[in-house]
């Protein structure tokens, strides 16, 4: 059973672990001195967390739990015109089990009920892009390292 619960201060280490898991593949090829990778990930996580909390006041910042186990994070900012997926990330041991699809499907249903689009910025090479396309997200424009995708109301 998938449950969302609001993040709490005690979740910061878990959230950092989730964030770090999303960077594993790209950082695997980097050769750093002991401790450099951890310091880099700590700094990047802190900057991202600060940006999310400052730029999206009132956003739903949730820990994903599957059968009472932490499985990822799902951050959504709802406005009258747009439900923005700020971030969705699932730990490696939970990937490929339909968690992201289920959560996004529920969000899309909520958005359709109130006649609002769903949007997301996704890295160009992100493999989750296939999921977004399958769920009806469409490319709107490139924004540097990200593409801006929208799921229009249906």
C-alpha cells in the first residue's frame, strides 16, 4: 500500500539518501578523493531542498511509504492553474514497481477534476520520461538541461 506523509525535520537524512540515489549513475564515473562525493551530495541536496522550500511556498512535500517503509519522495505545488510536480524520486529497491505511475495517475485525476494542467521539468536523459509520455505529458519547450512537459486537462 502506497501512502504519502508530509516530510518532517527528522526525514532530512532519508531525503538526502533519496536525492543521492538519483545521482548514483552520473557520479559513478567521477573519481574523487575520499569524502568528496559525500560532501558534494550534501551540498547539492541542501541547495535543492532550500530552493524547493523557498520557491514553492505551501507545496506538498511528502515521503512516499510502501507498506510502512520509506520508498521515495513526491513534491507537488498546486495552484489554481497548474499542479507542478516539483520532484518525484523513488529509491532503487522500489523502482520499476509502478509507484511513480500510481502517484502521478492520482495527481492527474485530481487535476482533471478541477480542470487544471499538470506540469513537470524533466532532465533530457531521464529514463522516467517514458512514463511521463505514457501518462500523456507533452513536450512544451527546452529549458536548458530540462524539458518542460505538460499534461493538459482531459
